[in-house]
């Protein structure tokens, strides 16, 4: 079985290749590509692979754009970190999905599903296997996740809303989460820090540690700290020291350099 991997995370590429190497079956990995542009060129210039593993978010955009630019003649298994509701929708529009981090048992389940459905895709390589326009539009809409535009806070008997663009950072203390706006005002909001992390746009906000999610504009200074960690100074100034663990340093620096 000839396989094309379209994935922009080097670790995810290597892990998927490793799993295919140890999985039952004869799999030939034709190439590993990390951008929409390169994927389109590859698919134009090469015979269709038997199967494509396709990540949702690539280095230069949403992978669904590939289908707009080239006639994809291979069945697809999506790899995704989307929530369970989006995953169920993906099931309707592709052979299967793999939730990251990919596990060998789930990989084999997806491949077995592909093999059982192979007849409906056609055995001849010149037979087209297209995602329909309706399916593509559905997938594109899933790729455009909506993030919160404002938060509601209670101040005594008053209810106030704070536009998300006014938020400098969020921090948790004693099971209470506070929103600090750019004028250093503090508001209690009814969300956990985990929920905040999933509700705000990751291009603008980053979870610095277990207690703090900050907007890029609130990060004033970053210093090297003990044990290969980083220390972050926020604006408005935080009452507590904000440290980034050694394990998150590389990811944080990649986010800062977007």
C-alpha cells in the first residue's frame, strides 16, 4: 500500500512513520509533506497514492485548501486534535480520523476500515475518489473554529462584559479565575483556566503554566531562568512570579515567533 503523509509537525511525521513500520501490512511511504502548497504540487506531479494521511492545520494554512486546488484521487484519513464533536463530523466526510497522539491500535483500525471500504473507491488508480463540494464546505467550516469575543463578569449586583481584545491575561488562584484587562482591572469570571485555554484564539493567547493564560501583548519581558526555564514579566504587572517550565520552552518560543 502506497501512502502519502501530509503533516507539518516533525514529531507527528516520525511517529506515524514509526507506527506504520511496525504495523501489520506492507506500507510504502512515498513522501512526507508539511504545507498546502507542496502538497498540491506533489499531487499534480505524481500518481495518486493508495491512501493519504492528512493533518488539518498545516504550516501554511488549512489542509482543506488542497481540495480546492487539485483533484484529489485518493481516500483520506484525517489526523486531528479537534474535539469529539468535530471528530464525529469528520467521520462523515472521510475514511476515518486519527486523534493525536496517534496510537497503533487506532492506526490499524483506520487502515482496516479503509481496506474494508476499498471496493467503493475503485480498484483502478485512474478512478477518481473525490470529496464532494458539500463535504468540502462542511470540512472547511469545521476548520474555522470560532473563539470567544467577550466574557461576562459580575461586579456586585452589576453584570459587565469584557471584550476579549481588552483582556491582558487570565490567572487562577484558589479555584477562582480572574481576567486582568489592559487597564489592570481585575474581574472574576465563571470559567476554569482549562476552559479559557480552549476558548481563546491560540494565535493571540498562550497558556504559560497551570495558572496563567496570557495575550501576546501582555508579555513584556522574557528571561532565562533556573533549570532551563523562562521567567515572564507581564503587563499589567502580575502579583506572582510567572515561570514557564523547561518542557514548554520550545513550544512557547515557537508561538512567540509566529
